[in-house]
């Protein structure tokens, strides 16, 4: 059996000190007291971990950084924060734009594994250089911002104090950010010593990257490639609609064992058939470019599909255009099997997609959602066939701790007690809960 990825990651460590500062030891104890949480996020990293580790290695970055999405997003590719940070690496829109992460109606590069990993590496390398090759300061700046850390360093210099990470006066979230990463890195380095069982994630690619240069409906890829909607959605989280982005090359990520099937389908099929089509009758004032824009296709696509040699149109001419109603017609069929669901605390679109066996993109389209953000109490349409498998009471919730949370506030919010939360999560110290960690809650 091939060695798991953890061996490679350990061999690439550059940050972990021989003697752990007390803050790191405290977080290590906290994580060891919540091994169920660790198991969840480590398993969630499976589709992404090899690729991220490979890119870090190629860039000569510390491989502990492969564990950073645990702190940032819990390795949830659809993670979205109140500060509008999104994806595994939690880029806010402005920083994402600065590092070339495109965001539009069709696509969000912050959710794209390949693009967001590239941007995160570029950003971290820049910060490392800016802070004189100090990785701990670079990581702190990744969390709090370059300007904020610069300001704290200048304050310490004025006072004649050390300017290393451990000496800076930082807000709680940033103060805990680096120690949490180092604590997880130490556990990954010494799992047997800490009696931790790591999931066997092979040191080999999880997915193939397949370049496409024309739009194709996601349903076509799923059907012809015999793909799991769960895996496809997670690997291609950047796709916001039921079709791949237009006017750009796009790399489809598909599990390696399905790569040949998808490539064969794409090579054997005509690109003009990748979108369902309907007939459009030309009216007074129409131009080819306006019709193309109206139907979200390129002018070249429109002319090629219709074998149109010139830009001249006559009233009454018939053109084949993308069928806007196709998804709506499918949706009408699905509507027959839909019920209303009220969003509960701890829900996310990705969790509901798994729970009700729905394609994530279809779930968003049916509910006319433009983002992955949903709120407690919101009513969504979901498929009914699996509801009986998930009785409404009791419900199991995984709650991501936010800044300012206390166990008593969380207990009141979910109608339970502090003692029950402590028992469910094996919490040793009720005062030591930290933003970004996850609590297991049984909610009636």
C-alpha cells in the first residue's frame, strides 16, 4: 500500500519548533479533546490535500501550510464568512481580485481549488518576503492583514520590544491563528504518540484536470461521465450556474478514475451539442451580436452552430440558440417532488445538498440563490424522497464557533445546556473554545 500523504507533509515541515510554546500546547490539548472534529476536517481534505501539498512543494513553501485550510475553512470549499470571505483559503473579494481571482455571475475564483491555491501561494510568498522571511508574521498577516501587522511591529519598535510573532499585541483571532496551525501540525507529526488515527489519504492525485474551451452544461458532464454530484460540486465549487463559465478556458476537475470517461466523451461529442438548443425567430432590429449577448454565447458559437457565413440577418430568419428553458423544464419535473424546508442553525448548502441528494447547482437554481449564503429560518425547496431518512427530531448540528461566542450563548441558541455541549464534545475547559472550531450539538 502506498504511504499516505501525511508522511510527505511531515517531511516538508519548516515551521514547527522543537520546543512548543505554551500557547501551542494548550491548543494541542484542546484538539486532542475533540478528536471527532479533527476526523471530520481531515477526511474533508481528501479531495484537495494532494494537490495543495504538491503546489506548496513546487513553490518551496512549508508543507504545514497544507493544514491551513483546516483553520481557515474547515476544508469546506463552500465556506463563506460574515466578512464575505469565501472558499478553502477564505479570500475576501478585494484581496481575491488583487490576486487575479475572477468573480462574476457564472464563476467565483475564490471557490476554485486550482485558482485559489495559486492565489494563496502568491499571497503567502509575498508576505514572507515582506516580513523578512518570517513565516509566523506572514501567516499572522494572512489572517489580519499586512497593514495591521506592520502597525503592531512599529508599536513594538517604538517601545524597544521584540517584533517576533509571540511578542506582538494582537486580537484574539490572530493571536490564536498561528498556535492553532502549529498544534495541528504537531498532532499530524506525532499521531501515534497522541493516539490519533489519521485517515489514509494516498500520496497521489485525487483528480484529473481537463481543459475545456467552450461552455458545457454540468448535467451533461455528470450524466456522460457517470460522476457523483457530491464529488463534482466539491471539486468544481467555482461554477455558480448549471453550466461552465463562458468566454474563458476552464479546467474541469474530475476524480482520476473518471478522467478517461470524461475525456472520451468530450472528444467524441461536437461542442455545438454541449448546450441544449431551441429556435429563435429574428425580429426587426436584431443583430447577431445582440442575439449572442442575449443568450450568453459568443458570436463565433452562434455563427458556427447555424452555419452562418455573414453578419446579415433578415426578419423571420430562424437561428438555433441555447435553450434557456431546459433547466426550467427539468425544474418543473423536480418541483413535483419538492417540499419546503426551513433552514436551521448549522445548515449549509453543501450539507443540504448531501442530505437531500440534490445537485448543489440545481438546489441553488430551484431556490434562485445567487450565492452559497443561507440564513436560519429561510425557506428552501428540497427533494422529498430522502426526508424520511432524516427525521426532524433530534437533529445533529456541527456549529462553527464565531468570535465572541460562549458556551452559554450557544446553549441558549440551540435550546440545550452548557453541560450537554461539554459532554457531547468532551470539552475539558469550558473557557477554552476558539473561533473556527466546530461543536457537535444535538438539537430537538
